[in-house]
C-alpha cells in the first residue's frame, strides 16, 4: 500500500515549506496572515496582469 504523503510547497508569501492538501485551509499559504497579506497586495493593485492599457473614457457599449 502506498502512503499518501501530501505534497509540500513553499508559501508564496514567506517561503516556509507548507503542506498542499485539503487539511491546510490556507493553501498554498502557510497561514491566514500570509493569505491576507497577499490579498491586500492584490487589493492595492501591487500585482497586475499584463495587458494593453484600458481607455477608461471609451464607451463600453460601442460595438455591441
């Protein structure tokens, strides 16, 4: 019988090795603190998905 040892990944926030399994409610993070720090960075727009700049003055309904 093969043991089902959970995969271990580094926390994307602090780098601490942490189990990536359903038993880790904060996965892939090691803790709620690291998860909230990452969420805050997304909310502050520190992370961005690359793409062309958006013209916010354009009418979004043009071309429908």
